[in-house]
């Protein structure tokens, strides 16, 4: 070791002292020089162990990082597959809804426009709900209402349904009157009722 030389006294048993002298003689060193060399070697070894421990930690971190990337990639693929699966199921349901039997006064184009409008409002019809809607609308048709007119009007006015309860309960009044005429009549009745109430 470089630097000032100092005297150090250590106590060891006779057997250890003999072993150290023997080892020092083999290397052609004095006992002090040999002990100094052992200390230097131990210090270097400790530094090497620390360095190798850091290398081991770094290697493990690389392995962990690679594994995390693999897991992230696998999860990303799973999410993509789930989304694709959902989209595929969604398309199948849409096709089934559009292929349902519809009432006579409802055209395929108007039905399709209604279903797509609902989807744009994030209200995706399933088959059961669509069948219930069509059954309800069919009652209005049985009462003399033209479903194409009702649905187109509901789309124009951004209604959440194309058929009112009154259209399910009462037959359409008057031959040749449109839905707009009926609604205009109802609006007039409401306005007249308000003006008489004042």
C-alpha cells in the first residue's frame, strides 16, 4: 500500500503466525509485506464483489424490464383481440337487428336510419330490445299510423322514441291525416287550453 509506513501490533496464535510466515516466504515477501498484500487483495476482491453485485442487479433489472415489455406486449395483443372480438360481436348484433322482421309501413331504409341514429347516441340496440320496439310500433301501425312518417319525424325532432302512448291507445283519427297534422292538432288543443285557462 502506498503512503507512510506505520507499525502495527497484532495478537494471533502461534499456529496462525507460522502459517502466515510460510505463505509470505513462498511469495518472497516479509510478513508485513505479505499482510499488506493480503489486505490489498481483500479490498480489491470486495470492490469486485460490489461491482459484480451491481452487475447482477443490472442484469436482473434488464431481465425484469424485458419480461415487463413481453407482458405489456401480450396484454396489448389481448386487449386488441378483445376489442376486435367486441367489434365483431357488435357487427353481428347490428346485422341481426337490421335483419329483423319489421312492420309493413316501416321501410328497411328508415329502420336502418333509426338504428344507426341510436348507435350514434351510444344506444346500441340488442335483438331483444329491437324486437320489443318493433312490437310496440306495430301496435301503432295497427291503429292506422304510418311508421315511416313517425320514425322520420322522430329522427328530425331528435325524439327518443317514434311512437307515443296515445298512438298505441287510440286509432288514428281522420282518413288521410299525417302524423304532423295530428301533432299540429294536439299542439293547437294545448294552446287553446292554455288561453282559456288565463
